[in-house]
DNA sequence: ATTATTGCAAAGCTTTTGCAATAGG
DNA sequence: CCTATTGCAAAAGCTTTGCAATAAT
C-alpha cells in the first residue's frame, strides 16, 4: 500500500530513519487523504494495526512530516490540528481551499484555483515569496441552507 | 476613547450587559487594532488599568465578541488564537489576508481583495453561503529575503 | 556499534468550567 | 430585585518533553 519508496527517499534526504511507525502514519495519511485527520484520529486508526504505538510518536512523526514537506498542517478551529498529505507527484499543488460550515462543521474541498492573480500582486507589491497559502471560507453549506428553508428560516444554535 | 456606544448597541441587541470588563477589552482591541492580540496579551495590557480582572473573563468576553460579530478569531499556528476587531463602520469588510513569514514569524496585512471572483464561483458551484473568509499566505518576507541574499543564500533554521 | 527513535508518564500550554460573590438593568 | 457576569481555582483538552529501552543503518 502507498508509495513507501517516496517516503524513504524524502526521509533519506535529511538522514532521517525509516521506521515502522513512520511508515504506518504515512500509509494512513495516504489511505485517508480526503479526511484531514487529527493526531488523535490517526492514533485511533493505527492502534488497530499497531497497538503498541504511542500517541507522542504520532505527534513527533507529524511534526517531522511537516518539516520535510510531506504533509500540510491545517486548522479548522475545532480544537486540534489536522493533516493533509501532499501529493508526491505534483509539486505545484500547494493550494488548500476549504469551505467550513458554521452550522454542522462540515469541511468541503474546493478544487478551483483563482488565487494566482492575487499571488502575483502580493509577490510584487510586498516582495513576499509565497510558499503556500490556505484559504478558509466560513459560511453555511448547501445542506444546512436547505434545512433552514424547510424550517421556514428558524434560527438554530 | 473608542466608540463605546457601538459596543453598547451590539450587546443590547442580544440583551447582553455592558460591563466594565467588556468595555475595557473592547477599548484595548480598538486601540491595538493592528496587533492581532492573544487573550494573554490582552490580559497583560488590561492588568495595568484593571488589575482585578481575571483571564477567564478575557476568554469569555472574546468568545462573546466573536459571537456577536465584533471580532474575528485568527489562527497563525503560534499556539494561541488571536483577535482582530471588526470595523464598526464597514459591514462589507470581512476579508483577512495575512502574509506569515516562515522565518521570522512576522505577520503582514494585505489590503487587496481579489477574492470576489473566487467567491462567486464557490457560492454558485457549491451552493455555499459565504459569510467570511481567511487567507493565509506563508512564505518569506522581504526583510528575510534580503538577509538571505546578504548571507549568500545560507540556510537558516 | 552508534545514535536516532520510541513508549510511557509527567509536564506544559491554552482554554474552559463550577461556584460563590458581585454588579448591571 | 433578579439574574447575568465575574474571579478564582480547578479541570480539561491538546501537545511537548525527559528518559530509559529499543531499533535502524
């Protein structure tokens, strides 16, 4: 499962060791790439196949993965960080657009990238070398909008 | 100092009380509107003029302010949330573009808003009602780029 | 063989909460 | 007067750290 070769290479570049724990975290992240897993969630998934792993190792591994550019750390204001694996094949993909529903908390991914023009302006005007960007839109998702209408616009908390 | 009338009105709308503590937090946020203060920092500022205030009150006040749309909660991945007061006069301003330097951690505000076209697409295509958005660009700021060049591209950690 | 990495438990943070005292409308 | 709000201290997360044991090159 997953291209462990890529992981080995990435680790090797900086003389980090390829351990089983790192392999397993990498595999879970690859397998669940759509899910924005938190350290805790990753831990729960892994305990099934690797019961002796420690939560601290997950944290350390994620930190390392972020450092070597293997994952992207996301914050959806829900009390923990979440991690998204970066595609091994596409070095250009650094966009993260997320729609966060204020009602149900659902997170929707956006594929479009219309940020390029903004990036150009920023790079020029602020002389800021953009490495990555994250865009969070908060609002009400289509599902919750429908519910609202069915309830005759009744307010929820 | 600050337009406390606006605060009173905002609180009144939802039958919240205008306490001294809330007034003071509002004033600090207004005064330091460029600084993205954390609860702890706000607490430190306030202790000078209001020594008996409790940190928990700051937290509760900020939560309340966010709920009534008086502040915007920001996360710069530095271990705490930070708050930005929303301009009383401009209900249209909901854009928050920040440039975060990966080297020195400096946060630069961007005024431009080229997000409107992206927003339109998202609203249509995902039927998602956008209430707010936050854009974080991470990269290297002009100052650090200069330093890098002076050091002949030596890598820093 | 050496040194990085791990697991565990403890500690460190920021943030939240329970409760009696206080103060605002 | 009545109830929301506060301060304090304790608790509750999430995350990090120290250290001896273990595993990778």
